[in-house]
C-alpha cells in the first residue's frame, strides 16, 4: 500500500508559472529562507530552490503549503517515503 494512502495525505505539486507553488502532503517544514525551502512530504524530502521565496500559507493539519517567489528548481532528496530519513542532514553533516 502506498505511503500516502496509509497517512491519508496525498502528495501533489501545482506550479503556476514559476511564481506560485502549491504543495499538498506536507508533513513538516524543516527550514526556509528567501532562497530555499526544505520540507518533508509524504513522497520524501522536497527542496524548493529560488529567489524571494515566501510561505504564503501553511496548514500542516491539512498538509498544504503555498510558496510565492521565483522558483528555480524542485528537488526530492529521498527516493522513497521513510527511506533515508534525514538524507539532507546526513549529507550536510556528512
């Protein structure tokens, strides 16, 4: 059974141009600044890279996050949910 079915939160990305991103299935925001947002989703750790990034809406109960700014890249750190948790921190602290 897929992980998102077990948790009840389905992961979805909706990108409008390169200026607005809506992410569902968000479990936790690990860190954020104007150039990078790192969040744990039901599909793994997602890194949003960009410029002038702002979190417009955050609802962890519903698992939804809205990001405004210029989005340069979206990158998943973990290949599978729950596998390699802390992959970003493990790489950082090495």
